[in-house]
C-alpha cells in the first residue's frame, strides 16, 4: 500500500463514503474532475475508471463493496491520471 500511496496522490474520501457516495461526487472530491459537469462528461465519454474498470453510469453509487485494496479505491481518468482515495 505504501508503494501505491507513493506512486499515486492519495486523497481522503468524505466520511459518508461508508454508506455510499455518488461516483460524480467522489470524482470531484478527490480532484479527478474539476466540477460535477466535467465528471459527468468524463464518465459518459468512457474516461472514468474505478479500480481499473470503466464506468459508464453517472448515477452509480460507490460503496464499501468497491474497496478492493485495503482501505483504498483507485480512481483513474484517461490513461495516466491516477488518484488513490483512502477510505476511513
């Protein structure tokens, strides 16, 4: 995990993420997208990835079931922009 945290810029997810947070909101919170509109366009254009799986639904809710790594969710925008959201 330390290697990933060093390679990717880790961001803390909001406290409500345990119950679920909208994918659009999460992308904005961890600064993958600058705004909700940009996050929606990114998702609809096929450029948003959650744990290296392409996301196509802007209405998707991210829950604890999406945590694949111990305490973290990997978000990607395009080919080279990675963010590691640490779940508290």
